[in-house]
C-alpha cells in the first residue's frame, strides 16, 4: 500500500457535516483479517455536529455488514461523478466474490487512525469508529463517530452523485448562497 | 384550509425511497393543538424500503421536537429551488415566535391520514407516523413510517436543495442513467 499522498488535507471535525449533509452516494471501506472491501451506500445521515456522529444503514445481506460489526471501523469515502463507473461496479458486485479494489481498480491508501483504507480516487475521506450498535440488529443502523477527516484540496468543485434508484443518479449541480442562519 | 388539489398523485410506498435518498432539504410539518408548524430539515436517511421507514434527527431545541414527540405525526414535504427563499425563512425563524405558514406565505393542505398539513408549494409529501422513539432521548432520532405519499405530477424535473451549511446550498443537477443493479 503506498503512503498517503501529501495532497490530502485534514478537515476540522466541526466541518465534516457539510460533506455528508447534501446526501452524496459514498463508498464505505472496511477491512477484515487484513483484507479490504468497499461498498456503495446512500442511507446515511448526520446525527451530531461535534464530535461528528453519522447514522448509516447497512443490510445484513451486505458483505460489509459483518466486517463493520466485528471490527467497528470503516472509512466513508466520497466519490465524484468522474468515477461513477467504479461506484456502480462497487454496488453491482460483492466482496464475497471478488477483491473489489483489484477488479475495479481502486487504490487503497493507509488511513491514520483506523485499519480500513482510504480510497485514493475519492475526494474526501472520513475515518470512523462504530460508536453505538444498539440499533444494528433491528434496523442495520450503525452510529459512527468520525475521528479524522481528509479532503483533496486540489478538487475545487467535486460533483457528487445522489442515488434515485435503479440506475438513476442525480449529479450535484451548482452551489448557491442564501441568507440562511442555519448551521 | 382548502381541499387538497386534485393534481396531487399518490406515490406507491415502494417508490418513496427514491424521493429521499438523494438527500434533499425537506420541510417537516407538524400540528399541535390545531396549530400547524414547519421546520427545515436535512438530517434524514431511509432505514427500510417497505414499509418505508425514515430516520430523522431533530434537536430538542427545535420547536417541532415536542410536537412530533407528543403527536407522533408529521409530513415530510420536499421543496424545489423555486421556493428556496421560503425554505430559508422556515429555517431562520421559530414556531415559538411566529405562525410560519402565515408569515412566510406557505399554503397548508389537508393530509389524508395525519393531522399535520401538506405544504402546497412543495412537489412531494410523505405523510408519516412515528414508529420508534427509543433513540429520541439520546440522539433526537425519530423513526418514521411513511403511510401515504403524494407528488405533483405536473412537476417534471424538480430541482431539490441540498444543504452544505451556513447559507451554502447545492441545487440538484442533471439526472444520469448508469448500468447499476442497485435498488
């Protein structure tokens, strides 16, 4: 695994919510017994600003479910439209059958505080630890605490993907400014 | 309150997730003691396809929190960029102080199965009952069941708003088709 490229910049934890709140499709990386895996996920929400807590819903039919439940670590990687093909291939295949990093051509980079890798082709990375599993059995809902976050400062206006279902994705449009006082 | 306009069309419950999964800002309407209120919300996720379950996180500092907790009913209304000004005004004011429907100029329409009103200016409406409050005290996380859903079929490509924080909003861009087998 290559070293993390120096162009990744740390994101203050208080600003993490701004990356997830718009609702992008993310790539969740896990690692179990030294083997990394990645899944495509859209069912997530912020739960708390700081420390940032994220709720994410993962079916027990997903191969990543057991890895997340037992290792209690993951990385939420945020892809942009340039790698839409890889995002779809992550969603169409299972880590039970293939090494997705190798077959899809994603590049794992070492994280700083957790075992699962960052995905080099994504523009943002949230290193997470599982903070609460009480809703896992009933809903597949994991509460994650983001412990470290990174962005690629060279990516000025990454266009995220937003899943509508069955092959339909909205691509993030323009960002506008409004006189809102909402954090 | 006027009758619901006939142009609203029912959405099959199995298709509700496609409205929320992209992560739009929504307007949550509640009603307590006959008085409707509305808040702007972005912290929500799908939890189950069918019956559709939605997790939404509402701070106990929001006036809507007590109404939702006690009445266990709400409507998730989805606005598009044309009413961004109203969305921001809903977020900048509190139902403690003002009647938001009157001051902001939103039109309440009767829902079919719950007391809180639909908001006529929005293009989609999910009538919800609270299904689980066990995560409310700790996280402000309500599990809602969507019992009926409506869209305005005249709105062909509504551009939703996606909150980045502090006055910054992403406006939904184009929808693309990809060879995804993900539901």
